[in-house]
C-alpha cells in the first residue's frame, strides 16, 4: 500500500527488512520473548501457581496455559533478581524482587531467567534517560540542579559532565530546570519510555508502605473470593416454571431434593426454564434444542456426531436473534450451566457463550439486574469485565439480527476479546483492522478511511467477494451480520450438506463505489490506492471512447507506472501492449507502430515518478463522460432499434445505454426520470417515465443484483443530499 517511498528510495533491502522487524518488535513485543515454565514457591497471590514466564525488552509477564496474563511487570518495577538452590525437593529457583512483592519461582532454567533479566536491566539502565531522586537536593548555585525526593529527573547525556566523575546533567521534570546532578543522589530507571504514574508512586513509597498496600490488596482479593457467586435462585422464584416431578426418582428415594432449575445440570431439559414460554409449543421446542446445544458446546453431553462450534452457536442463538421471547431463556440457560459447575473446561466454554450472548442482544429489564449481579460477583473471571461491558453496550444499540460469525467464535475460543479482520484494497495490498460485535459497515469504512488518511469516506463501501459473487454491504448493517448473510447465501446456493464444512471462503474489500466529487490530486492516497487500480481495468477493456493521441499518451504514462524512468525496457512494449492499450484497439496499429508512438510520447513527456504518472493518467480519463461509470454487458429485449447486446453504464449522471462496438451513447436516463427498477438472478428491468405509461428496458444478465444495488445507492445519495439541503434551509429560515 505504501510501497512507493521504498521503491523510489535508495534504501537497501537489508535496511527495509530491519525496519520491518523493528516495527514488529515495537508492535508485538510478546512475539520477541523467551518463555520459561515456572512454579511459584512464595510471593503475592496469583490466580494460578504454575505458569509461563515471558521475558522481552518491555518487561516480564506471567501467562497461564492459554496465554492469559496473570501479572505484568515493567523493568522499573523489578528491583533485583538472583538464583538459589532449593535442595533436592525443588531444585533451582530464582528470586524476583519487585515493587509489587517478592516472588520465589521454581524453574528448570532458573539461571537463564536470572541471566536474561540481568541483561535487560543492565542494558536498559545504560540507555535510559530517566531517573528518580533518592534524596532532596537544594542548591543556590544554578550550576547544580535542585530537586525533591521522588521526583523524576530526565538525564541529558552530553560531553559537559562525565558519569565516571560522579556527575551527570539532568532536567527536573516538575520545574523544567537543568543542571548538574550527583549520581549517588538518583536511581537510574531501566526503561526507554517515561515511567508511568503507578511506577513513580510505588518508587516513592517506603518498603513498609508497599507491604501494607500489597497486604490490603491481598485482603481485599480474599474478601472478593469469599463472596458467594450470585445465582438465578431469586429470579427463578418468580419467573421459572415449577420443577418437574420425577415419579421414578421419588419411588427410589423419598429424600431426593427437588430439582433446582437455576443450577448446572448434565441432562437435557424437556420444558423451557421460563414459565412464559410454557404455552407456546414452537418456542418451547426451540428452547429445549438450544439447551442441548449448550450442553454439547460446554462438553457436558456425549455425542457421536461431531458438530462444529458454529453449528452449535447457530442452534443456541439463531432462534433468539429472530424472536425476542427466547432471549431471556438463552441467558438463563447459560447462567444455569455456569452455576455450581466444578468442571473448569465446561465453565470456560460457558463463559465463551455468555460473552457471545452479551454482544448479540440484552436481557429484559426484569433479568438485567440479575445478570449484572451474576457477572459482578465473578469479577475475577477473565471474561467477566468484558461481558459486563458488552452487556452495557448492547442496551444502547439495536440487537444483532443473526447469530455469531465464524470469526467471532474463533476469536473467543482463542481467549481473545479483540477481533481482527483482513481487508483487501484494489491495489493488491491488504491490512488488518479491529472490528467488534457492534461494528457497523459505516464504522469500518470510517476507520479504514482514517487509517489510510483519506480526505473523506464518502462514496466508499465494503464489498464481500465469494466464489460466485461480489456484493456491496449496506452502510447501516452490522459487519458480522452482513458477513453471515452473504456466506449463508453462498452455502445455500452450493447446497452444502448439513454437517459439512462450515467455512465459506470469502474476502473483504474496501473500494470506491460511488464516483462523485473526484478531482485527481486532491486526495493522493485515494488516487493511488483506489482510483487508479479501479479505473485502469475499465480503460484497458475498451469501455471509454478516446482518440489515438490519448491512447498513445496514456500508453507512455502506463509504461512509466511500471518502469519509472527505465528506458531500457522499451524493447518490452510489443509484448506488454495489452497492459498499455485498450483491448479493442490493439489491432488499430501494428505492435511496432504502437511501440514507436509510445516511445515518442514518452520522450515528449517531462520526467516523472510512477506516482506522478498515475496522477497524469487520472487527469486524462477524468475528463471523459464515462469516467467513474460501472459497465455491464447485457442482452436487451425491449428496443428493436438497439443491438441485442448493449453496454449499460451507471454513474452519477444516471443510466446510459452504450453501443458496445461503436461506443455511441444510444440513450441516457437521469435518475429523476427512472420510476422503478427490479432485478432477479437472470434479469434487470428499469421503467423510465412514469409507472403507467413508462418505457420499460428489459435486460437479461446475471449481474442484476449489482446493477440494482448501484442504482439504489446513487438514488439514495441524491435523496440524502436533498434532505440535507431542506434541513439546512429550515434552520436558516427559523
């Protein structure tokens, strides 16, 4: 996407590779870590005592087996590290002294851990520009810097003062003054970035104060752990059905406790939990099927036929996205299965389902407070805070229309609450963007436009390319709902058998859809990434009417785009004419004549870069009336005066009918003259004039859906503009 500066620069390949690696190191430091298995022998409480220690240039992280962070320490928080032998029982251990408490870890490679931490601490201190004052220094002489204990000193490393003699130049962060600082009065912090306020606060506390704070935190944590998790017991008294009386169980034992509907069960239910569904056979049946799917997803139900996670989540959430009456039932079923559940795997799967549910739709007001309390009483669970946040978000927006997409399920199954999706661009580049459950198409368009530094997102759209279609997505729809709808359509079209592979190959594209207010050079990024790669194929397919002089001039520009100012490639022109000249004009001259004319035009042009040649190309084609048109070859059956095969062009001017060979415009219909249009899998029809006496244009095409969507989008654009003008006029008149 941004390859131009690298191609045009003289930077060597090794230098560019180094920049890529350095960018990755800054962006994803965890991938540049060394990992060690360790067990905690002593130290502050952690959710788990066996974990993985990840060490990289940013700090030390304790991770569980699913790579969830248990603790993260930056190097300024590490005060020391040493190794020791713990006898035959424990082997070698490493002692990690930190501002958050001292950890004693048993590890096979304890020596390597200590050595690596020592190396980072030493190397970072040598390169650091930050220090904290260990004592107060108050000097009248401006040569010396005055500071208070605990203040941040920014070190200035120059030749004025030498550290070896006990002095260094520094700047007081608070006062902004500079002066000489005695090295024994400061502690150089092992960091390349400014330390956080939290680190500075911990550094300013005495060891006893830090111990008190840690002890208080431990006490608070212990209190939270002792609080009994909230259940749906209270809610069930008013809203759940009566427990089913099992006669067989009562015969076996008179002391059998009644069924507790709010508590985890491994048996499928025969009736829904909520009594409001009891009278509706269809909803009751769907509720029972959903519960069985929950059992299967959580691993609590034996099954011979393996079902994919998407199949199960479709059974769980699909009916509830269509019928609001089932939403509380699904919430209750999931929370029931998470209550008194001692199977850790099952519980983690339950948290995944609850996380998905909170992003799809909210519970009713009567269930909301119970759901919130359920989550709040389990705050130490990794997904609980995010579930609460998603729950609050779902209250402010309309519910999703379809169950979760494969991408959402893949993310949460990998314990990631961040979801990223690849987006392709017409210049053959691609980039990853973060999306979430509530991301709408217009939100993603704006995010991409901002990232690419486009002047405006107006006219751009998200497209999804499947094996058989390319579809534009509706701006107001949720991103994942749109993906589900399109991939589901493709599956039905290909008659994928039930239980078959659920993955449908598709690609997401971001392209210009509506061509208006385009002035080449005004938005260079849009010109390079979108306008040029989208307009070039139309030109080479011969859709535009242009002179031979234009074609020769453009051929020279396109040669420059490919080879810049390398004239040695002139010999390649005859072999690459299809990339320089419109397809229908290749035989207008011999290959030798095309080469001779293009070389002559090239020599007449001023020297320019590839990007400048792209801009020059756009400035030529934007003058043509067919610039920005979308072209469709169709068979028309309504006008005997027109050829059977015509070219329909849709643009901001309206709908034009063009002769495919002569490129004459046979008819043009502005949008305000088009009364109606419709499409199907094999046709596209337009009514021009009025609905009663209008002239119908009947076309046979498999691309009717594209023509319909594009025409609708242009009409909506003008209607929205008119509405905006009326609103402005009303405000002005008021």
